[in-house]
C-alpha cells in the first residue's frame, strides 16, 4: 500500500510539472512580444531613470513630464518586463 501511495504522490508532482510547463508555454508569446518591442534597448529604462533623477521639477515640466512618479512607475514596469524576458531565455 505504501508503494501505491508513493506513486500517487509522484503522479501529483508530475501533473504539477506538466501544468507549469503549459503555463510557461502560454507566457512565451507575450514575452516574445515584449522582447521584440524592446529591440536592442535593454539599458534604456535605466538611462531614463538616471535622466529623470538629474532634472529639477521645472526642467521636467518644460519637458512635459508633470508626474515624475508615474514616469518612474512606467519605467520600472519596463524593467520588470525586461528582467522577466531575460529569465525566460
């Protein structure tokens, strides 16, 4: 009976692995789209953050950037997508 129980536990693990592989396969499409959209610009988000940090509020307003927090958040989102893309390679 212990062998049957062990096999059942192993089978559950195999099902989980298969499910995870299916989810990864589903994620590859959007990741490839992100990768294609970013092109050869992986350092651009970091440069944007450095740029934003060097400007005063007045300089940012002249550039049309009224909400620096939103600009930072959008840049961080791109960085997170970039990191996800690199992890999926």
